[in-house]
């Protein structure tokens, strides 16, 4: 019984752990603030790479 409890507990932890790993931005202003650190060339490269990843599916 105790082994089953720990197994179920571990399965829940494994199942829910990706949820806390997701990064969310509070507002558009937060995202704009982060993008200020990049040059226009870097922004273009990041955008192109994201487009490539979406196309590859």
C-alpha cells in the first residue's frame, strides 16, 4: 500500500513538473523590456529562427 502511494505521488510530480517550467510574460511591456537588450540584427535572427522552427513543425 505504501509503495503504491509513493508510486502515485512520484507520477503526479513527474506529470506536473513541466507546468512550473514554463516561462510566462506578465505584460507586453515586460516582453519589450527584454527585447531591448538585443540589437536589431539579433532580433531579426531570433525571429527568423522561430519562423524556421514553426515551419519544421
